[in-house]
């Protein structure tokens, strides 16, 4: 995917169509200073806008190849357009993530977009590793990189809420001891 060409086009369409979104995934990690290879774009969107997103992306030759209550995935036959994945926010916790999303500048200030705050990215990563234990090593690596790089700037009470939600209290306590303000 050619991020510099595609991202401004996609963000403009999302905003012009008043689609509530936030970047998540590898690109979002990069926004917060964690370099991670990625070949697609991942977004969190309000579930009630999932049908709208299909119409919007159709203008750019994207086809929906998978859709469920939780996610939708789009691919384009045109290589520079690549793949777009959308996680649907419908629970209170994920809609709150959208409300907390930060507006940041990327591409040397050429583009402003919304991205989940690091604490919420960590929350999604905890969910991913609990739902799919085979992803645990990768997700924990990402979590630890975020904590190491941004630990003193994070809302640890929000991070704790996510760990407790998924019955991971011991894991939280170990990470806070290692990366928290009082280390």
C-alpha cells in the first residue's frame, strides 16, 4: 500500500462523510513512536456507519471481502490501494475509545487524522491476545514497546481497567512495576 498517496484520500472521504473513525494497528503504533512494519490500514469506526463505509470505499474500487458484527475487511484490485480493515465500535468501551481519539499530524504535518490514544491501543491488544492466545507474544511485545516509550505519559488507571476487564491483574502489576511512574 502506498500510504502517502492513499491515506490522505481515505481520511478526506471519512471526514467528508462524517464517519467517526480512529486509526488503530501498526500505523497507529508508528504515530506514537513505535516503528512496526505494516502493509494495511486498520480503523475503529462506529458500527452504525459500517454500511456507509462500504459505499464510500466503493468509489475507490474497494470490495468488502468479509463483514461481521465486529469487523469488515476491504481490498482493492489496484495494488497502491491495498487492504483496509475496520473494527466496529458498538460497546460502550469501544465507543469511548473513539471519543478519546487524538488528532495528530502525520507525513511531516501534511495530514491531520484521528488515532487511538496509546492506552486504548493497549486495550485492543489485550483483547486480541486474550481472544487469540497464539497472538500473545506479538501483542505483548507491542504493549511493552508502548509502555517503555510512553510509560511516564500514560493514564495507568485506564490501562489497569483493560487488564482487569480481561482478568489479567497479575500481568498489569508486573508491567506497571517495570514501566510505571514509580519504577
